[in-house]
C-alpha cells in the first residue's frame, strides 16, 4: 500500500497535520502507538493564535462549546497578562482539556479523508530519493508527531540539544471532598513549593503541585493517592478520588533540524519545555498548520521542494523563543524569597503587552491564514 504522507502520532500535532494535509488534497495515514484514545489531558488551554487558526478551519465554535473557562488573558510565571488589547479577534485564553481538542481534530481530519490507525506504532523507517518506507508502507513523506520521546527523531539521529529537567512536579485530575475553587487562578510559589487547583467542571479539578517530595521523584515514578492528598492538604483541600495522575519536568530541548530529506519533525517531537504559561500544544498546532499547507502544495505539484525548507526556517525560531520564555519562567517560579523579590521587580518593570503578545503567539509574523 502507498500514500502521500505518513504521520507518526495522533496527538494534537499529528491530528492537526492530518486535517491540513487532507484538506490540501493529500492522502494521509496517521499511525498511532496507542490502541485507543485515552481521554486524558496534559494541556488545558488554547492561546489566541491557536484560536485564530482553529476558527479559520471552522473548528473553534465546537471547541468553545466544550471549554471549561474563557480567561481574559494568560500569565508569565504567574504574572497576569491582559489579552484584551491584543490585535486578534480572539483576545482571550480558552481553558479546554487537550482531550476535547483532540476529539474535535480527529473528527475533522477523518471527515476530510485522513485515515487514523490505532495500535500501530512507528518502528524503524528508511528514506530514499522517491519516498519513505514505514512499517512496510510506502509514502512520499513521513512526519514525526510522536511526542517528546520521538522514535522518528531518534531514528534520524537529529541532535536534540538542551538540558534534562531540573524540577519535577505532579499533575493530577481529582475530585475533592467538600468542594474546591470555583475560579481559575494563577500559579504562585508559596513556602517551599507551588500548588494550583483549577476547576474543570463536573466536579473534577486539575492539581499541579511542586515541592520537596516531587523534586526528589523521577519523572516516571508512580504518583500515589497519598502524595496527592498531602499536596492538597497544604492548600486546605481534601482529596476525594484520583482520576489520573502523572509527573512532568522542565526538561528543555529542541531538535537541531526539523527536516531531514523527506522526514519532518513537529510538535513535542521537535521541542520540549516546561508547561509554564501553556504554550506546548499551541506550538504543535501551529507547526502543523505551517507544514501541512506546504506539504500539500508540493504534493499537488503547485510548489517546488524548496518550499519545504521554509518550515524549519519559520518554525524553529518560534519554538526557540518559547523555550527561552519557559526557562525564564522556571527561574521566576522558584520558591525562594529572593526570587520572589526578583519576580516583583520584573512584574513592575516589564512591558506586559509585549509579554502578552509573546505568550499569545502573536509576537512574530505568523504568515497568512489563507494556505490551502
Ligand atoms: C502537565 C502538563 C501540562 C501541560 N499544559 C499545557 C497547556 O496548558 N498548554 C499547552 O499548550 N501545552 C501544555 N502542555 C504541553 C502539551 O501537552 C504538549 O505540548 C502536547 O501534548 C504536544 O502534542 P504532540 O501531538 O506534539 O505530542 P503528544 O501529545 O505527546 O502526542 C504524541 C502522540 O504520538 C504517539 N506516539 C508516540 N510514539 C509513537 C510511535 N512510535 N508511533 C506512533 N505513535 C507514537 C503518542 O501515543 C501520542 O498519541 C502540558 C504538558 C504537560 C506534561
């Protein structure tokens, strides 16, 4: 069997890319390692630039309909950022679980003709002058949207410079006994750590906690209910049930090349960083939007191969700036009195509008919204 593009990974990046390619007339097969969607969500927000892209594709209304919150802005290390004066039709941040976004993207992509095959991990692959071979299937191109531990990136042996995590934190979706906060709040270091609890609706709350116990843990260590209960008790809250729990770090790395011949990297496969400020999923959607239209145009024979080089040229610097931002936020969120003083001075002196544009994804030329 052959197709135009094989996409490795049906996360938000792979699904957005599949939809963009199918919309542009390309045949696309998405190979996903998992047997089925988990329904779990790491990310919880969409920034204004993502809202612009999703609205352009007619997807935003459905996503807004299942959103948990519409916030007047974002934040940088817990410093509030007002989006109301930004030049965008969507001057707000949408609080919506990643799983809801993925469901909508999957329905859109398959409706346009993309095929998603679950339980089919990409293993080894090869490329030659006329195409790629992946799991015995031929295609013109392969795109690795297979997340932080990307098999595609590793198979290409592309450098992934940066550093490993210096902090480890806990993330959990829980129910609470006696209720919890009714509004979304910003992260703020307190004592020797940080605790943020956000209402997701239907009695479920997102818990983000960092403290000495989490710092001592490794990323893949299991999270016990006792650890979640202890973190919540620090904020005067009582755990009901843990629905899902995991850990994340502030590991920061970026692929040196987004293109190697006929193979590309996008989303977390191309860049990893701390979730501070909420930009990772957003970067991935926008990588996919940029690459999808270009690949489709080349496949249709309307553009030359050199158009594909502009993907790295345009998107690598954007992610590099996000990595810089999240590193800076990591420092400003260290629970320490002197860092708190630095954060206050920074908040007083910084140009908050410029910072808001940066977190919103509106601080650079995003190109036209008219491809495909
Ligand atoms: C706790 C936490 C909170 C976050 N909060 C936010 C936030 O609020 N806002 C935000 O923008 N970002 C946030 N992020 C980051 C965001 O979740 C990621 O950037 C986003 O999921 C990246 O999407 P992706 O599709 O590139 O990769 P992934 O979501 O990792 O998807 C990759 C997919 O590839 C599949 N896969 C892996 N290997 C293979 C293989 N060999 N073959 C086939 N398939 C494979 C995986 O099963 C998965 O389905 C957060 C991250 C964490 C950890």
